[in-house]
C-alpha cells in the first residue's frame, strides 16, 4: 500500500491534538489526525474533564435537594438510577465526539484510528483495524496526553482498586470508599461519590489538601470535605493493599498507628504520567526527560526539528486549556505565521470541588516563597448579596497586587462558580490592568462578578459592602 502523503500529522485527538489539526487545516495545511480511541476528544472528553463535570453537576443537584428544607422546599431522598446516570453522561460524550468528527470533516482533516509508531523522523506506521498504514509527513505534532499513575504496590489486578478512569464509569456506589490522594482529581471524584451515598475516607501524605492553591482558598473546601466525607486524614500513608474476598484490606500509617481497614473500593489518585511510551521515538531525534516527558523549546519543537509536542506529554501543568494554547503555538511555527512562542502565558487553574477553587497568576504563597513584595486585598462573600441568594457565603475573592505599580499580579477565588469567574482575572492580568482599573469598571448587580470589583475597592479602603481603613499613599 502506498504511503499517505501529508503536510502535518497529529498524533492524539484530545483538546491539544484536534485544536492543532483544525488550526493547521484553517491555515491551508493538509492534515491527518491519528487517534487510538473510536471516539475523538482524548482523555479530557472521554475519561476526564467532561464526564467528571457531568457527574459533579449531578452530585450538586443531589446536595442542593438535600439542603433545601430551610428554604421551605422539601424533597424526598434522591433515588439514583446508575444506568440512567451513565447513559446521560455517555450521551454528552457522544454528542461532543460526533461534533469534533463533524468539524474535522468540514475542515478536510483526515482521521485515522489506530496506534502510531515512528519509523523515521518523517515516516509513521499506523496499526489500524484494517492493517498497517504508512504516513509520510513534513511535520508531526505529538499530543498523546497522560494517564493516571498507579504505583505497583497498589496494582492488585483487582477492579475494586480504581484510578479516575474506572471511577468515572461508576460501576456501583460503594458503601465504603478509600480515596488515596487529596489532589484535585481525587477530591472532585470524592465529592461525587460522597453525594451519592458512599462513606469516603481520604488519605493524603502531606499536611494539606489541594496543594498549590493558597491556604485561605482551600479552607472552605476542607471544611466541606470534613462535613461530607467520613474522615480526612492528613500526613497519612497507605502501606499495603490486599484483596480480601469482596473487599480491599488496607494498612494505613496514621498518627503513629498502623490501621487495618476494609473498603469496598479504593480510588488511587496520586498524579498522572505521560503517554510517551511505544511511539517509536527511538527512531527519531526526539528526547525525553527523566520523568518521561518530551523535551520541547519555546516553540513547542522537540529535539527533532520536524516533530513538535504539546499538552501533558510535553510536561508542565496538565490542563486541557494549556494543551489547546500550545497547539496554536506549534501550528503557527510550522506554518510560519509570525514568531509564536510559549512565553509565560497565564494558565488559570480550576478545581471543581464544592466550593470551586480557581486562581491565576501569582499566588500569595509563591510571592512569599520568592520574596516578591505584594499587597493582598480580600472580599469575603458573606458581604455579597448574590452569594447570600445562593446560600453560598463560604466564598472569598482575593487580589494579589504590586505595591509600586498597583498592577494586578494574581487573582484567587473560592466559591460557587469560581471557575466561571476566573476568566476576568486572567484578562485583567494579561492586559496589564491596575487595581484602579478593576475598581472603576462597572459590574452588573447582583452578581458574583462584583466581588472582583469590590476586592479592588477594598484595596483603596472604599468598598461599599465591607468596612476597611482607607489606604494611605
């Protein structure tokens, strides 16, 4: 069979891969997109961002129903039909996957399902269900993503020990669930299972949940977890897991004691590792670091000038929106569109717990660690009329400000819908806004977006709904 000739081949059809393929096609390139899964969308859409947010939305509805009695609205205890819930979740994935496939067709992007393997720096072999297919390309973009880490000590070959992939399938609602790891993926899924009736115990090796965000933003999430979960154990370590009939026997080191406990399921959420194996990279000049991430420069070029890498497999923060941005940088450089480089773009972080946590730019913790002088302005959501109407006064909006220029360096938000609000903070920092600019911008009332404006007004000492001492110059 004659090899397929193409300008660009993209390996992986996740939010980085399909964004790259579509952008290149829009710029007039002949593009071939390779994906192992039957449905496009990658990990984010099929086994990550989208299904988890669907289940989180369902869990928030359950929680809202249970907590509405004080409003004079009483519901019966929610009855969960798992089969219907899974069908609803999967229908969302199917719609999105079909939409991506349709967009590929409209753009003239050829989609090939199979496993890609580099034969040389300009040739790929793809193992498809119809046999081998060879691709000759001018450039390639590797966008194969990452997968959940499962330490060997926890890999019992027992389906009751889950990663996020299996947890999102929701085979059942276990009575007793152990969550190993208090990071954002684990805490989001722990929220889902707790709302649906599981007794969730969290074991985290370090002294805080959700490390990376400022402690004052995590405090409301930790308070919720202590209320919704059976127990949260910090500075604890799982020493051993064993299969015991229809349960998992777990030995935990906590508070100087070795606890032996039995769980119906265990969710291991201790990080993610890149999917850089079995690609045939040894047949190219592409290099990886000691953790398996592909080395790239500011143009997303690997150590092989024909090949680029983006997203999780290229290291850094593992967010879909980071991969999508890097896709455009790589394609712009392939197409010769300007001098696009991966400068220090602001990558907002969002944790979809209850309440949500979001931040962008410099954090207070980072500033202290690096000795960067800052001023901090905080607006508590207890003073927000809109937060009161949601019954969610546990939120906080904080601004990190340069004392000399009064430019906004960072924004952190915890509260209902924080993920939807952080975009304003991202725009403000990217556009070089000062805290005065933010204070002067009229925000609609009553909204949670007002908390950013009032946070800026707190800095000057004239927030309408919070009394503070006036700032002296």
